[in-house]
């Protein structure tokens, strides 16, 4: 999933899930972490979404049906050399509580930095300073660190955050993570705020809410099994998440579908989705790993759902990009070298041909050939990522130069390559632009889910705190 960098423009739904990686979080087992809980107290009322718990939550997978909204740990900042905490209120103070010691007050903004002996909190415009040392265990939660303010909200690196923050120190490389802790339906509303346009139909929002909740809880189960200190990334690596106020449409959709998830033969479905399928969907096993640890990608509802042209009027349904042969080859080489893939053997690429298509006719694999006749096979999604990969000496990829999907053809003419493509994103699961068109034509959110996740079951994963509206 992806959003625009310009906050004055509406978000661009793209559903760009990163490749699920078994390696993500395994290193966390051996990390020595310092965890600090930052609770935003707004308007002096003492309102805190998570209360003031000072011990780590029990890290176990949720049962089939919980009796309360599960909490989700969303990583907003990763491997940072420093983090800045602040507030939009000029008189805000950070109140740091360590054990039974007298609270330490630091004037916002406060810079948080790792050191060899712990984490330092320092006033940016003052002399206040506090050092917190890491615990001896692999993970430790201190007493809460509170933000007190006459009015306003907490900020993390300048961005509004309306809920709790935990800051983790990785002593192996002296970097910091920032993680917010939110109830699942607050998380779903934050995802929808960045995933869909404000004026889209309510049933599109509701279908998206069920898919986002299913994906989030599935990744949460994986995270708990791997003993990670976070459940999901707050970026397009998992689902883009707005930690500030969610839009009304998003909150309403989360409330209307509260507790509902998609399942396959009783197991939570990893309900992938993308902006626009271009009329022909992709399958999870053709797009991402499907070996040991990734058995969930074999779920039948994640197979290609067949031809559907509901998204034909989307502005991203068809597109054209150009590259020089040298730039195209350099980006593929950089991507392949970083991932130790066969394509790193190639010189300057002279052709990209479809090698295999799925049942809808969408390319699943490509054959790349260089000027010396060497070849390499790449999955369609990998090719998309490679064509957008950073390469030394070439400009940063922008919204206007990005290759939008792996459903493409490449025409080589001299030193120029013209890439014509369909859709935006990986194409697995729900097509957001298609769901919009279906809802506009009168389809219900249930009918939308039935089309894009054929055979999936709709079940209750937990009992909502408040009845669905």
C-alpha cells in the first residue's frame, strides 16, 4: 500500500504489500531491547488508549474468537539513529516515570538517542536530560512515559500520533524503533484512512475493512509466534497506517464490520489487496514465497479469481513508462545483487519476454536475456520491484516514473525501452478500484469479498466491545 507524500492530496490506493519474509523478526529473539511506553494525555483529561500497564503483554497467538478487541503493535519508525517526540501544544511536557523514582519532566520537543549504555532523552531547546539503561532480559517495559499538555496531541518525528508509543533500543546496532499500540479496529480505521479516497462508497470501505483486519490479524499471529516486539509495519511493507485521527468513513466501516475476518478452512486468511488488478488477478503462490513457513499463500481464495473488468475506468488501469536500456539493466542488477538472485549475472538486458501466464492470462514469470545471450527468469512481482529499485547514478523513482505492476510488456528499440502495463500493485486479492466500481453499481461489501476471495469464509474473530452498526 502506498500514499502520496503531499499531505494536501488524497491518498493513492495501491495495496503494495511487501513480500512476506520469514526472516523478519527472527533476529528479534536475540535482541536486547529497551521498551518505553509513551501515553498521550490529551486536554489534561488523562485519556490513554491503553491505560498505564507497565508489563509486556502476553505474546501468544489470539484464539479463534477473543472476547475483546485485540491490541496491535504497529511499528512506525524502524532502525532510527534518533527519534523526536513532541506536541503541537507549546507548553507540553514529557513526564518520564522510571520505577518508583520521582517523575522527570522534560520540555517538548525531546530528542531520543541510543548510546552504548542505554537511551538518552534530551530537551531540544533546553538542558533537561535523562538516561534510561536497558534491562538484562531480551525485552523489558519500563514504567510509563507520559506526555502532559494543556491541549493538543503527541508527535513522532513531526507527525501526529493519537495513541501510545513504545520506543525500543536494539543494542546490537544502537538503533531505535517506535511502535504504537492500538485496538484492532482503531488500527483498521487508520489503514482505511490511507488506503481509500474519502468519497468512495461505504460498501467499498466495509469490504476493505474486513480485508485489512484479516491481513493485520494474520500478521499479528506470525509476529507473536516469532516473538517480535511489533506485529505489523505501519508502512507499505504491510499496511500503511495513519497514527493520527482516522476519517469518519474509515471509523464507520471499521465499526460496521467489527470482529469480522476472512478465513480459509478455519484459518485466518492473509487477505492481500492492491489498488488495481488491470482486469486480471494474480495468485499468491505466483507472487510470493510458498514453501515452508509460507503455506498460507496456498489458500484457495488467494488463487487468481478470473477475469474482471470492474476496474477498467481506473486512472491506473493502463500506463506507459520508459527507461533506457542502461538504466533498466542497472536497476535490475542492483536489485538482484542485493537479493543474490540469478539476474545479477546479466549484462545489459536486450529483451524481456513473458515465460508463463496464469489462468487469467496475466504474466507470472518473465525471461530476461542480455546482449551475450545469458538468460534469467524472474517472477512478475520481482520484475516490478527490480525495475523500481534504486541504482547508483540514476534518479530516484517517483510517482510519475514508477512501474506500477508486474503485468507488462517491454519493447526494446535502440537504447530505449517502452514499458506498457496494466493495473497498480501486485494484483492478488481485492482490487480497490474494482471494489469501488462494484459498490457504485449496487454490490454489497459481502458480494465484493465473494468475488475477490472466492470460497473464503466470513467469521467472527473476536467479540467487539460495542455492537456493529
